[in-house]
């Protein structure tokens, strides 16, 4: 494992928050103490850390207030278990599960659901089809209902509405929450509302004091109304659950789901040119900066990976990439599930633009740069070598898949 120290903003926040259940575990190791003659002694070696190039660095990870012990504590200490043995009512959430996993939007929704559930209610997540998620418990799911018939696969909004109606009949939830997103929740939620004959609250960004506030008037106005039963919520409608662990107990439907008339035929996914996808909508962005020395190789790698290309401002200003490819405060704010930053230092203006990305991969020569601190996965080295190795790996993988299929 790399010995690069990364910032963990959540751990730092917990260390500051005396009311957090993990606060005690996050407390720093002692760096000063009273000596035998009453003089306060300090351990000068305990401050900062030695970087990979042997130079002592100021610790921005917060580790100097707790060192390695703090991070291992975060791993070892279990969050308190929140149990609802006999739920007084349910708050149902239908996450989008883009790519089979909870997205950050889904997690915001689960946070909002817990706000509405309080102590007595249970949050029930309704998931369609197969999924790859194993963190339902820490995302705040008390009960999990998986509707996995093949009739729900692909684009099947009518059949999914039938499924939700069956869940509604059995659990009579106090509220239904769906993400107001283009990935499915926005459409499914509106169809479901029409099927129930209820008026949903849409584009909701806050629920407070028995009122929900949603964007209206082409996004220029806020509309406040009493909390609706069916809420289609926007990104960041609430803080995701982070302080408790939940049971995620599986539950089942007691009745079969009615089959809808198949008025919609799903002809499958259509291959699109990743370069033609607007960056703000792309799920996978491959972005280049001043550290890219061979732009031909960069374009070939993006093509091999099937990613949408992005760039830092320096790469744009130097004429290597078009202006509409600039990511950041003065470019496009992106929400990709995977963002690969090649030779980008991680200036604050660039990091602002990728704040909503799920996973960030950094390829950089400098292990101490801010992009590496932000990244979930880092590759330290010369960009050209790494890009070539990526192309080789993709080709080898595809050839193997072709051989297996033959
Ligand atoms: C008002 C304002 C708005 C701005 N808006 C934006 C914005 O929207 N978007 C934006 O991106 N910037 C913006 N900037 C600019 C921003 O401050 C940075 O200057 C810019 O992001 C730096 O781009 P960079 O990381 O590509 O280049 P650099 O800062 O030069 O970083 C290059 C990186 O590449 C690495 N590297 C070098 N050689 C190699 C190699 N061979 N292999 C691997 N890695 C290598 C280096 O270690 C370094 O980390 C803005 C600035 C201002 C003042």
C-alpha cells in the first residue's frame, strides 16, 4: 500500500465534532505532556511527516492530530447500529442505481428519507433488477426490497410502475422518494404519480418544517408547499447518512406484480460517440492537463477507453483542447461516475468543477499535488508511459474477450 497520506475530510470533521459517535476514536495521539519538573514537553518529531522524496511536509491530512492511529480507528470502529424492529411507518426510496450501485444522488435521498423517518419509521429501498451494491447498510437502508424479475430489466417504466404500486399496496408508505434525475427517477416518479393520481413535489432541494421547497419557473424560483407524499428530490436535498449503520433487512412482496401491457419495446443500448456526449452528462471523463506531453497518445487512450475527453484550463489555453472541454469553475462542472485526471495538478478552480464526481483517478508525477489528495486512486509516474500501458491493457482485455466469445 502507498504510504502517501491523504486528506480525509470526513475524519477531520468527525475529529472536530464532539457530538459525533466516533469523536473519541478520532482523537489525536499525545504530542505534548507535562514533564517531571512541571515543564510542558513537546515531541517535535510528531508534527508533520516525511514525504516520499524525503522532505518533511506539513500535514494537511489532519493526521498530525491523530496520525495513523486515527485512520486505522476509522476502519476498526463500527458505526452504531440503528434498528427499527417494528416500524411505525415506512419511507420508501427508489434509488436510480446507475451501474448497479447507489449514486451520490441516491445517498442524498436516503439521507432525506432518514430525516423524514425519525426514530420510529423505517427506510425501505426498492431496487429493480440485479445490483452490485454492498453498502446499503451504511447508506441508511433499514429494509431492502429487490424486484428482480426480468420484466423489470432495461427500460421498462410501465412495468416498474406496476411493481411500485404493488409495494404501495403492501407497505402503505408515508412518503415515496425518487431522485428527480434523467437516469430514470424523474420519469418513473412522474409516471408513478400519474398512476396513483397524486401530485408529486418535484425538483425538491429541501424538506423542512413540514414544507418542501422545489425549484420552479425554469429554475429561477423556489416553490414551497406542504410536504407531499411523493417527492422527487434534487441532488444535495439532504446530507447522506454517515453516522449510523443500518440493518438492510431483506423484505419481499407478498403478491405477484401485475404485468403491464408492453407498449414500450426496449431495443437495447445504442453505441454513441463519447466525444459527442456533453461533458456535463458524461459518466466517464478522461481529462488532460499540462502534464500531458503526447496529445495524440492522450486521444488514442480516451478512444480506447470509450471516455469523453475533458481538459484543464492550461491545456485549453495552450490550444490542445477546445474551450468547451474545459472542466472547472470557469468551464463545465461535471458529475461523472469516473473522472481520470492526467497531468492535472488540482488547482482549486479545477477541483470545484469535479466536486460531484464519484471516483477520481489521478495520473501524475507529483505525489504531493492536490489532485492526488483528492483522488480515490492515484498512479504516480510519467503520463505517456501510463497511457500506453492503459491502451495495451484495454487491447489485451478485448482480445481475451473476443477469444472467449469465439
Ligand atoms: C479565475 C480563474 C479561473 C480558472 N478556472 C479554471 C477552470 O475552470 N479549470 C481549470 O482547469 N483551471 C482554471 N483556472 C486555472 C487554474 O488555476 C490552474 O492554473 C490550472 O487548472 C492548472 O492546469 P494544470 O493542472 O493542467 O497545469 P499545472 O498546474 O501546470 O499542472 C500540471 C501537472 O502535471 C504534472 N505533470 C507534469 N509532467 C507530467 C508528466 N510527464 N506525467 C504526469 N504528470 C505530469 C505536474 O506534476 C502537475 O501536477 C482558473 C484560474 C483562474 C485565476
